[in-house]
C-alpha cells in the first residue's frame, strides 16, 4: 500500500510539473497574442496618422475645375491642387496625382482664377501669385510668341497691393490700392515682363490726355473674347479692347466698331452708336503693338453693381436688383462675325440694345415672394453662371432661335458709283440668349476655367463640376 502511495505521489508530482509547464506556455501564448494585438493597433494608428491631413483640412471655399486638373481654395487661405500637371497648372513639382498637394504661397489667399495657361491667386494683403505657362511676345521680332513655364508660384513684383482682379484667356486686369488700373495680356512684349510674362501697364496704350476716361475704376472683368469691362465707383460702365488683341486672336466686338480710317485725326475721336452706347477710338502711335484702343461707354448706366462678359455679350446687374444684357448682331450671328458687315463701311458691327432679364420667372419665384439678389456672376466663353443670395444657380446659354439665309457685304466695290459686293450665307443659325435654373442649392461660391467648365462649392465644402458645351 505504501509502495502504491509512493507511485501515486510520484505521478502527482509529475502531473503538477506538467501543469506548471502548460500554464507557463499558455501565459506565453496569451502574451504573444497581446503583443500581436498591440502591433496591429500600432499599424492602425499609423494609418490614422497618414489620413490625418485630409481629415483635418479646413472646409473648401472655392475650386477651379478644368480638363483633368483641380485647384482648390480652403477657408484657411491655403491652396491645394491635384490632377494632371501637363501645363504646370498645379503649381507643384509633380506630373500627376490624385492626392491633394499644397501650393507654396506666402500669405492667405482670398481668390483663385484660371487665366487660360496660368493660374492666378490673390492674397488678403493684395499680393498676386502666378504659375503655369506664360505666353510672351519676344521684343523686336514681330508676332513671334514664346512660352515659358513656371512650375511653382511666382509673386508679381513692382505693383501695389491689388484690390480687384479678373483673369481670362491669357488676359488680366486689376485695380490697385493706388487707384491705378493695371493690365496684362498675351500680346504684351516680353521686355515688359520681369516675371511670369506679366508686369504693370498703367494704361500706356491710352494717351495721358484721355486718362479721365478710365479713372475711378472700382471693379474689373476680363470678358471671354478679350474685352476688358470696367465699373467705376459711381456705377458707370465702360469697355475697352486693344486692336492688336482683336487682330491676333480673331475676337469680335461686343459693341459696334467705328471706321478705322485715321486721315487727319491724331489721337482720339468719339462716335455715337445709340442712346445706350457711345464709342471712341484712341490711337497709340508710340506703341508698335497697339495701333489703337477701342473704347465704349454705356450711356444712362449710373447704378451698376456687377459686370460680367462672355465672348458675345456683357451682363449688367444694377443696384435696383435688375439684370440686363447687350443683345446685338454679334450675339445673334455668333461665330459668323462676317455677317455683321454693313454696306456703308464694310466693318463688322454689333448693333443692338440692352434687354432685361426676368429673374423671377427663371427662378420660379411666386409673385408674393421677394426675388433673390445676385451676389456673383462668372462668364466662360459661351455661358454665364449666376449665384443668388439664397444659394441657388441659374445659367445663360445661346440657343438657336431660327435658321435663315443672311445677305452680307463682302468688301467695297472699287469702281466709283457701284454698290458694295453682296453675298448670301445659307442656313445661318440665328441665336438668342436663354436662361435656365440649375438644380444646385446652398452654394456659396462659383468659378470657371474660361472655357466650358464651371465649378461650385456649397456651405459644407462639397464641390460640383458643371460642364457646358459649345452645342
């Protein structure tokens, strides 16, 4: 019996040792599992850290959307970009990315604009930064155009703080805090460009004797067709187009143009168009690039609040909350500008008149409710986008009103006493301007690329791409 107890005790001791070993191994296994969990937790934290910049980014305030590129402005004044960087429009040293990249700009940006081949940014202290492909004209080489790339933003120097800026299709206009008007353009010679192909031209094209015509400018808008539109602080409006701009780019005139024969006229002559618009031609014999500046004054417009222009018309929003536009032969014949040629001078005209827009009807506002005010307008080449103070949008477009055969004058007949030569253009699509309310709400900002891409941002920072088309 004792012997058996000894065996039992020995077996018990062996089992105890075995149990201790098993428990030890179980503890090691449990510790390994906890370490694995910690390791997994660390990886998760790493992923969270990588996602932090996107999660902590402020609310988007504005965005430019073009052909495969995005330039976004955030509420903290920072600018970020992504997409294709083929034309250096992202402002960063990267070819293509789907991840937003911060654009290196000193200061807080308040406005971004697409200049065609360049992107422009205006800061809260009035500095201008530009990047992209600058288009320059080489001095002393006629019409030769060169392109220079600026991959990252370059600050424009030798200009005062800028208060208003408008950019479109390689042209720009700005109002400085010194009250001067600054212009840039694709046709300005490279020798005037210390950086990015842009520098100030304080209306060198306009003779000093006529500077009173362009004083007191409060707001600017570069139209889709190279027209510069200006609003003075007294609510009056005028337009300018540089003759060489029109020749180089094939742009048409929004307003009627006068005969170009200079004869004995030295610098300036006015001409009457109608009781709504008057014009003038300002010669510029000292500048080999601009033979003259075309100038138009909108008569009886004393209360303009906002201006915007596409390639064919100009929109005026007034202080009394009425919207109108210039409906002319230029808008009606659209791209067939030669059809506006008249018999008496053979020039392409834009005869027309201002027409009112029924915002209540477009926005479907009941008669017993107030019409929302327009707080922003943005024009591309064919369309204009309107933003109202209730966060809604409507857009203009050119639609075919009817098809007709149009007679036009091709040129003067050189034989004395004979009528000018006449031809007929068959099946011309005569255009008119139509308006349509868009299904977007709570919008706080609108922008565009100057062509057919519009963009909008709502109060939550969501952005929308609104693409129009030439058709």
